[in-house]
C-alpha cells in the first residue's frame, strides 16, 4: 500500500511537468524560470531513485515494484527536459537582447 501511495504522490508531482515543458518550448524565453529550482528538483528525484536502490526490501521485490522507479525516472526526464529548454531559451534571450 505504501508503494501505491508513493506512486500517487509521484504522479501528482509529475502531472504538471509535461505542461511546463510544452509552455517552456512555446514561450522561447527563460523569463520566470529558475534553474536552481529545476536543479534541486532533479537532485531530489536522483536521491529518491538512489534511496530505492539502497533499500534492501525494495530491491528484493523489485520485479513486483518496478513501477515506482518508472515514475521517478519519468519525472526526472521531464524536469531535465525543462532544464534543457531553460538553457535553450536563455540562449535565445541573449540573441534577442532580452
């Protein structure tokens, strides 16, 4: 049951990232974005993934609970994509003189 609640938490946190990535892509500006915030979120997901791999009970039943890690990795990819778009948009801002 704890894993299901954790997946619900991760899904809720991660539900907004695809919309945020699309918004960043369309906006073509880095205004209003915080790279520090994005890096902290990335670090948090990496820590959560590492914690799963270090948890002996989780690793013993990994074949049954792989879905928890799937959502951690999915969110990590989304936040990383947003960070890449931030860097692209910052470069576009510099070119346009913003």
